[in-house]
């Protein structure tokens, strides 16, 4: 097993810049790059810097292909809580990425098994993922592969843990996502209790993996993932089995001691 490269930056803006420069360089080196992309709060700064680099230096995204890691079941692209909406706002819109180059699971699909298989086939048709950019959930989840006794390899519909739903739909953050004030976060937690996610097999088949982590709440799970046993109780620990992982983290997520 090869150890991951770890790039520690002093704070969130520096971490975001470093990761964006890294991804931007990967696109320049390989314009037809196939990426897996995360959502959540962590990548927002990275996406903003990527857009800046695109505008300032002309990085050409027109031949890149993107696959998002996950999408809430029941969320259409117009729903402000959907990851399709998030990606449109933070990356796809500003980059003017052509619709045929970006992919997300269809949260409104009527048959989950068919939708999951379709997504896998689309990934396969591109020749597989070159670079998977990942966030890590505070419980170690990757995409929406939650800790548990079993992890599924391929894209599937996953039941979200109570903890993940509480984190993803906290009372205060929803208006900050641009939704109408007064929307009931409790209703969102009930409504979006399942999500399509790439499986851990799909993620682990990526040729390279870039992990983003920021903030003290990620520190323990990150340590355990990298130094503890490889276990489904911490899906991020599977990263120990991948040959080409780079982490870009800030000091709060990594600690000051190294
Ligand atoms: C969500 C996403 C994950 C993401 C995680 C971490 O649950 N499905 O792909 O990595 O959140 O989110 P944050 O960056 O907000 O901590």
C-alpha cells in the first residue's frame, strides 16, 4: 500500500486555493478528464477558485466530463436542495459546461435499480473516472455510502442516516442555500431520506482520488480513516486500499502536530 500524499494548508481559503490549482492543472494536462465531483460545504471554495482560474487563465473545461457522486431521491434539478441545483450554481453555470458533459443521478427516476445501472453504464462508457474529488462526511461517509455493516460496490439508492440528514438540513443553513425563507427543514429531512450514490467500488476504480477536508469536526474521522483499520464502519478508511490518493486539508482538519 502506498501512503497518500497530504497537503496541509493553514485555513479553508488556502485549502480551497490549493485544491483548485491541483484540479485545474489536471484539466490542463488532460483536457478530456473524467471527474467525479462532490457536494457539501467543503467544495464550495474550491469551485469558486476553479471558476476564477477558468476566467483568469482560460482553463478549457469544454472537453471534460463530470459525474456527481450523489443526488437526493425525489429531488429534481429545480429543487434548491438538489445537488443538480448546487452544481449549477457553484460550478456548471459559471463554467458554462455543456449539459451533455455533466452527469448526475436523476433524483426523479421512477425505477431506482434502472437509474443506478444507467449511471454506472454512463461512467463505463466514458472509459471510467480519471479523478474522483471527494469530501468526507463527519461520520466517514463517501458520497452517500454511510457507515454500516455492508457497503455496496456499484451506484445504488442508499438510506441516509439520521445524523447525515440532520447535518445536511440543519435549521439555519437552508435559507443560506438560497431557498425561500420559511421552508421547513424537518420536512426536508423527512422528504430526502434516500439518495443515489456512486458505490465504493465505483469510487475506488477512479485512477486518482483527491480528498478535501476542512474543519475540526473532520479531524477524528480522518485520522481513523487513514490510521485505523479498514472497516465499513468508516467508509473513508477504504481509501487506504487505493494506490493514488492525495489529501488537501486545512490545519483544523489535520491538526498542528505534523
Ligand atoms: C454530503 C455529500 C458528501 C460530502 C459530505 C460532506 O453528505 N453527499 O459527498 O462529502 O456531505 O459534506 P461537508 O463538506 O458539508 O462536510
